[in-house]
């Protein structure tokens, strides 16, 4: 049996499973919520992880990203757009 045939059969089984569809919907909603929250903080111009210390490498990165100005806001707008695309069934593939 070819690998593609086996994968097609597994895909059709997973697509027909109601619990798998609910799990995928739940994951999509949670991912959209995370994108929306992170994006809205960036659009408002606040630091994303204000609790993160500036003496850590990730803290330095986020602080430098915050000081870029319009690029920081642009990232926030794209995150909110991705959240909206994830929630619309016809455009959920674009939101990934």
C-alpha cells in the first residue's frame, strides 16, 4: 500500500471524527484569542511583556522591538488580522 493512500485514509478518518473537529475548533479559537490580545497590546503602544526583566536576552529583544516605532504597531495589526482570519471559516487557512 502506498504512503499517500494510507495518509488519505487517515485524513478522511480524522476529518469525519466529531471530537477531532471540536478539538481543532477549540485550538483555532484559543490561537485567535492569543493573537488578538498580543496584537491589541502592541497597537496601543504598550510593552508586550512588561514583567520580563531587561537583563535577559528576550527582555532586550522585546525592549528593542518596542522602540522600533511603527514596526511594532504593524506587527500588532498583523496579529489582530490573523486572529480575525482564524475565526472566519472560509479564511482560516490564511490566518495560520
